[in-house]
C-alpha cells in the first residue's frame, strides 16, 4: 500500500471516487458544506495502482477536522494508515486535536475511532434533519435499519 497526498494531478480520481461511492462530492455536516474533492487529504493505492482508500480533512487554527474517511477493503489497515497519516500532519501544524463527525447509525465508525484513541465528545441531536434541508438525498435509515438523526462528534487529543 502506498499513501500519497491529494494533488491537482490526482484530484479527478478523488472526484470520481466520491461520485461512484457516495453519488456526490458534497458532504453536509453541522460544521459546514464541503466539496470533498476540493479538500486536502491522502489517497491509499494498492500495488496495481488502484485507489483503495481516501481521507479528507480541513485545518482550523489548532484543530484538524476529518471530513471523510473511506476504505474500499475494510479490515486491512487502510483506514488506520490514512488516519495515522493525517494525525501526523496535524501534529506538525501544530494542531491540539483531531475531530471527526459521524452519524448515530454508523456503529462501525464509532467502534473504529474509539479503538484508535478517539472519545465521544458531543451529541448533536437532530443535526441530520438540518442537513437534509440542504441535501435531501441523505437517507432516513442507515446501517442496521437505524434511523439517521444525530451527529456524534469524536475527538482525539494530540498533545
């Protein structure tokens, strides 16, 4: 596996990845509306040169917010490597913490991040209802048939 930064050279690959996996490059969160294909981030490539993972983030003062993390082949360390790469970048800025927002139904993400040192910081009740006003294609039901309603903020302190 090879990890590279998102650059203008590979940005079209990023755009295509979001279109094929999410139907859009737009991410609507309580912290803002983001075009994920325009953000900083890293790509994981396999030996054949295929994109197998992608992470995007933004830096705000002393905080790094991860906007998206995707792995095509879960359970192989791709997400962990991408996350670690961004954490190292954030430390160099220097950021005091890394933040990630996910939805209440995403139990796999909640498990993934907590196992890597993130803690539950905040529950934003009905945040997804507000996001649907901007992006109505956000489904009502998510993983395991759980209604998607709330955002869960997870944080990892870097210092």
